[in-house]
C-alpha cells in the first residue's frame, strides 16, 4: 500500500491537494500514481497566470513507460509552478508529497475542496482500481 497522508485531499485520478491557507492550494500526483508511471523523465507544467476549470488538463508527466495527464482538481488561477521539476522531474518519484509538488492554485470556490476524497476514500478508489 502506498503512503497516503491523512491531511491531504485527493481525486480518483490520483492528484493530491494541500490547502495552504488564504485560498491557495498545492497540487501534485500521489505516490501511487508515480509508482504506476515509473521513472519520470519530463514534466510539462501550466503557465503562471493560467486559469483552470475543475477537470481541465493542467499538466503532463512523462515516464519511460507512458505520458499521463494531470487534471485540475479544483478551479483557480495558477500562481506558482515548481520550476525545479524542469531539470529534476525525478523529484516526483523521490518525494511525491513534498519536493515533487507540481503547481499552486488560487482557488475560486472553497466549497470545491469538500467534494474531494479524504485519505480513506482515496485508498478505497485505489483498491477498486486494483480489482
């Protein structure tokens, strides 16, 4: 079983969301997702200032096995991207919930966070995928 921090929110498409306060959230892909992809070799991030709707294609992570879209778990404006990933995409493999974060959003509607999965719900969605 992958590490699933209790304090984060999740989507069934394997994004994690950390509320940083003042309407800002940090987004990444879960340890389970990076494990499925394998060694990451490239990350295509959104541009700062982009406005994303919930479910929009926000980024692409590419591994030696495949490329996978990363979706915006909530709507908002991209206010920061993790520029370290341009030279070191493997940070996602080594620290998916820390240094491997992808981008930060200034969210429009705080109530969207309530629709995301908690750690237990995400663990259940992984179990369903494995069946």
